[in-house]
C-alpha cells in the first residue's frame, strides 16, 4: 500500500512542473521558433 501511495505522489509531483513551465520564457521562445519555422516553410512553399 505504501508503494502505491508513493507512486501516486510521484505522479502528481511529476505533473506539477509541466503546468508551471507553460509560463516560462523558454516555453514562449520555443513556441516562437516553431511558429517562425512554419511561417518560413509556408513562404518557401509559395515560391516553390
């Protein structure tokens, strides 16, 4: 029973940082780079 509680607590703790990272600067930088890549790919496709 203690092992099950440990796994549950660990799973909850593992999910908390993901929610906190959504507001981090690295998240927004990666999102901006992804959008810039998509925009560049679209421009290349138009001129292809």
